[in-house]
């Protein structure tokens, strides 16, 4: 079974430029998450999708970040314009529908973004 | 906001030594997970503990969920160089759906 696929793996851009990340979740997983992980820290949730609906985007900086999950499968996360502080690893994860408080999230390898 | 604090933040040991890392919170969790993350990769789930006081073993790794469901520990016996990585705990709060709150991680280095 293929895991969560993310691209690109690495991206270096200058500040004020736009950037986009792509995620393909595990087949059949209707829940998709985008996390940001700063160096030496744990992941922090940015947005969570149930199918094509964003059910939690409270931590997404909406002035510059946007996300979409058309058709409830693939997802893209965009930053425009990027700032120096956006340098981090952006992780995508997916899971089956949550039931009974027991579930597993499967993470992709992440996209390492460097803003110069 | 439910916070998870992990300790120690960094740990460097020799191969063959034992170690314990801790994950603590003032909040109660319905379940708690441990992940290991290697450089350039995403976190990989090691275990989920659900019941207060639960102990789970995964080869040389022993995971315990506190009786009050606020804390957890991970004990590694006879560490190997392949155990090197970032260990993350993540809790699921009550009424949180499938939301995970991650701790800051313990970075373990096992030297040969």
C-alpha cells in the first residue's frame, strides 16, 4: 500500500515569493491534515479536512496561507507571500474516519521549506 | 489549550544503555500515541495507549500510560544505534475528535 505522498521534498524561495505544497493521502483515508514542524519541535496542526470540508483551520494564518482539497482526495497548501519565519517542514497526514477515539495518522515525508 | 511537555529534550547515550523519556500534561487524554521521526521523514506511529495504567511492549520498547491519563513514559532497554531519532508523544483530548496535540519531542542519539 502506498503511503502519503508529498511534493516537492525541498523548496528554497526568496521572501515575498509564493510557494505551494502538494499532498496525496493514502487511498480511502477521508481525513487529511496539514502540519508545520519547526526545527527541534513537534508538529503543529494547521488545518484538517474531512473529505473536502475544512473542519478545523483555526491555526492557519489566513492572511497568507490557503489550502484546498478539491474532490476530497489530493490537497494543496499555499503560502503567498512567504516570510522568513515560514521556514519549516510542512507535513501532510491522513487517517480513516475517527471512531471511538482510536485512530492512526499516517504522515508523509514532508516538504522542507527554506525562505531566504 | 492542552500542552504536552516531554523530557528530556535531548539524550545522548552509549549503545546498550537503558533510558526513559517522559511525556507530561495537566490535561487528561482519551488516548496517547508515541511516534518516532527520523531525519527527512515524517513521524511513524509506534503505539497507542488508551486505558489508564496500560503498559504496552514493542520489542525493547515499553510504553506506559499514567493511571490518571495525564502522562506517559517510554522505556528503551539496551538501546541500539537504530533507536536514534526524535520521539514524539501526542495526545487525543476528550471531545477533540481526531485532533492530536504533539509534545516538543525528545531527540535521542545512541552512540556505538
